């Protein structure tokens, strides 16, 4: 049976947009089972209700057959008493049916939603663990699709498929048995066409699924494009590229429409074919049944019941065939879910990791080499650097020289390819990740602000901070004044990514955030580069206050701001080209002097 499902899935694999390996249906089931396990009792009850409703449904033709046969052969037995009893029986059956259907529709769906919640939580937790390296290559739009619509498909499958397959299976077996018991030759004649119908259904279903999968992929593309255009809406507008974006979007949409048209072409064919075969079988039953009636080979009551059972059986077969689509969707959803779950976070705690205690802030790079990909060239090669606690190190050099990369190794955003980075003499890979990162503050050029209030953003790294502490941090960051003048002060909503604030304001909020965190080691990565002169001056003042008493790595392209640094490193693609104080490097007359005079000329 599972093998059959695998054949169904073969086409999808071709269309798979990811590099992920192919998982067999058996593996998908095995990996999905743990999410289902807690709900097995609910499912059993669900299937029990499904059996009850099925029995109730199958009972009607039995009663009809009984009454019809009485009417024809033993009318006097059809007493008022019997009619009442039959009525009560049928009434009770319908009550049971109603209760069972309610359970299935309510509890069954709730079970599905619970599984969805569990899986989504697991997926999100896993996404939080994945490192910079993973996100450098991931598409957020694609991840979002997986965490929402894909999982919905999974739970629809989880809830409906066992139920539907079970109901339809029971109905098919029972009604086929009854049909055989009623009249063997008629049954054999009628179902001679069934194998042909199944083959046709299979073919159509396959085509439908191909196009269905394609359309899902295209929806993913549309999602990604919407995300890109909207996140970049300010760039779109500033370059007056709205029309081009619309055009691009229209193309994506058109492609989707074309796929959908093909999808519905096959779906229409599928539905029409199954109906045609349906009709054909009914035709056989009708004509042959009449012939049988004529020759007294079947009782009229049996004939009516027979017709009703044929309908039940046909509907069930059709349902199973149709349900293959939902089954496939579910399988695809699980597959896409597992694709992310199988991504291993590459930055994790060592088994014997220790917490950082009383961090002074001494940092060492010992023969550090680093490359982003195994097969890519080295970005950093054999870097050696000692930084005393409380020292202020400035890193300068051409863009792409590896300044950011170097600093990213301290909080383990990436791990070294060889050598080691030490904090207070301990390899950072031996420290607990959470503890390590809580001792390092990073201010970048473009810090992410969450949509929420100013307060919420400043307290991000220390949610337990009091309002007074937050205000104190803002004062140190030079942000208190402008925050107070916002419409709702600290409770002002700053919009998505802080769009309602100026660059300098955003930057001072990020600085307040780090002030509140109060880390002994600080990384300032071009923290003022994006700002105008006035904002830069204000932010620079805040940063100087922030830097006080900490080990600071300052990456700056404005060389005047780093003149006072204890040590200046010139980092080029060939490694550390020069290091020393401003005066030493100027006296040396090397790259730094060149950069410095170039910069002075520009001013
Ligand atoms: P800098 O900060 O000095 O301008 P970076 O450290 O950002 O330079 O980049 C150093 C080199 O590493 C550049 O050539 C850049 O293209 C490359 N690089 C940066 N980030 C990544 C990444 N996530 N994946 C692959 N290469 C990267
Ligand atoms: Mg950089």
C-alpha cells in the first residue's frame, strides 16, 4: 500500500524546489508518528464515531429492502406496530449519527489543530536554534509558508485521512459484501468496469497532483516576491519602480493562473470521468436489473436496496480517490516540515560547556582562520590578536576585508575554521552560548527594532528591567529627550522595524538597549555610518559613554572617531596589515596613513 503512495509521490519530487533529500512515505509516517501519538485515544474515539455514523448510513437500505419485501410478499405483517418500531429504530440511529458527526467535526478538528500547534511550536523552536549560516541562505517567505499553510495541510491530513479512509473502507467492504449476498451475477457484471475506472482515476490524479504541486511552488514564489517588494517598499518608491514591481508581480500571478488552469483541466477531467463511470455502472445495474426482474432473478425490494448500495459503494470509491490529493498534500507538508527539522544548528553548546563568570573582557584570537563555506576561500587567515580587558580596539580597512567577520567570531555567530577565540582565556566554544552572548553587546549600522513600543524595544535584552532602569539607560544613550517628546513617550509604538523614527533615534534606542544589557564586551560595527552629521555627533557621544570601562571593538569608516583607540588594526584581505596606536601608524607611513590622508582630503 505504502509503495503505491510512493508512486504517487514520484512526480512531486521532480518539482521539489529544495535541495532536500527525498523521504519515502514510510519514513514520513515514522517521523510524523510522534506528533500523532498523544492523540491516539482521541483518534480511536474518532474512528469509533466514524463507524457508528457509517453503520447508521448503511442501515437505511437494509430497512428499505425489508419493508419492500414485506410489502410485496407479506403485506399483512407490515403492522402499525412494526412501522412505529422501525421509525423509532431509525430515529435512534439518526440521533447516534448526529452525535457521532458532531464529535468528528468538533473534537476531530480540535485534535488536528492541537497537532498543528505542537508541530508549529516545535518548528519555531528549531528555527530559533538555527544559526547565522542557515539564515544567510534561507528565504523567510518560504519558511513562513511552511510554518503556516503547509502545517495546516498536515493536520487536515492527520485528522481527515484516517477517518475518511476508514469510513470509505468500511463502506466499500460492507456494501460489496451485501451486494454479493443480494445478487452475485449482477454484482460481477456491474463491477467489471471498476478496474478501468481506477486506472483512469489514477492517471488523472497524477496529473492533478503535478499541477497542484507546481501551483504551490508558484504561490511560494509570489509570497517571496510580496515580502521582498514590501520590505523594500521605500527603495521601490525612491527609485519610482512601482510599475516594474507591479509588472513582475503580474507575471508571477499569470504563471500561477496558467498552472491553475492546467490544474483545473485535469481536475475537471477527473471529476467527469469518475461521474461517467458512475453512470456506466448505474446503467448496467438499471438495464441488467430490469432483465433480472423480468426473469424473476431478483426481488423488487432487493433491487431497490441494490441500487442504494451501489450508490454508497461508488461514492466511497470516489471519496478515496479524491482523498489521495489531501493525502499527498499532507505528505508534502510533512516533508517540507522535516526538511527544516533536519537542518542541524551548527553553533551549539558543548556537552561540558561552562557558564561565564565575572567576565573581565580579555579577548584573544589565536591563529584564527575562517571561511564561510568549506569550499570557499578564507576570509580570515591565521589572525593573532590579544586584547586586554577594558581596551579599546579599532578595526579599519577596505570594505570586504573581514572586519565584521572577525567580530562575529567573538559571540560565536560563526565558529572559527581553525585556531580559537578566547574570552578571559577560555575558548568561547567551551562556554555556554547563552551566557557568552549575554556578556557581549553588539551595535550595528542597522539594528533591528521590533514592532512594539519604545519601552519594549529597549528592554528587549532584559525584560525584567524596571521602568526606572530603562529610563536611566535611555538617558545614558542620549535618547531620553526625544523619547519623552514622542506622543506617548516610552509607550509610543514605533512601527514595523521602527519606521516612525529617524536613523539617529533608532540608533540611540539600540544603544539604550545595550546600556541596559550592560555587557563587559562591546562590538560597534559601523554604528554611526548610516547617520547624518548631527545624529552622528549625538550617537558618537552616547557610544563613548557606552564604551567606558568595557572591552570595545569599534569598526569605523570615519577615521577621526577612532583616533583615541588603544590599538588600531588595519585588516585587509591578506590579514592584519598593521597594528598600533594612531600616532605609531601615522609615523609608520603605511596603509593606515594612506587611508587617513584620503579620508582627511575628503572632508
Ligand atoms: P567587512 O565587514 O570588512 O566589510 P565582511 O566581514 O562583512 O567585511 O566580509 C568579508 C568577506 O566575507 C566579504 O568578501 C564578504 O563577501 C564575505 N561574506 C560576508 N558575509 C558572508 C556570508 N554570510 N556568507 C558568505 N560570505 C560572506
Ligand atoms: Mg562590515
